[in-house]
C-alpha cells in the first residue's frame, strides 16, 4: 500500500506544486505535471528515508511530497530553459 499511497499523494502534490510554481517553462500538460509530482513524491520519500526523517517503508507526507514536486518542477524549468536557448 505504500507505493500506491505515494502515487496518490504525488498526483495531488503535482497539481498543488503547479499552482505554487506557474511559469512558461513548466510543463503545461496535466499528465506531465502529475508525473513530475509523483516523481517528486518518490524523491521526497527517498531523501526522507536517507536522512532518517522517515522509517523504512514509510512514505513522505503531503507537505514533503509538495516540496519534492516543487524541486522537480524547478529542475524541469532549468533544463527546459537551457534547451530553449
């Protein structure tokens, strides 16, 4: 159930992160935004477990997933800005 929960939280976190970080270099598609949110949730879970914030098998919370999704969106924006130039 942990992976399914991370995907659901990541889906919602991707939408919230897009609302927090709108921009022309950010992904405009709903599917890509939610995929980046899910990646952000997995990133937050991995970093949290590596730093000892979460126990093994425990996923990131909603706030952690949003922070991870915002980080992934920021990285996406930097990469897409460099590709456009």
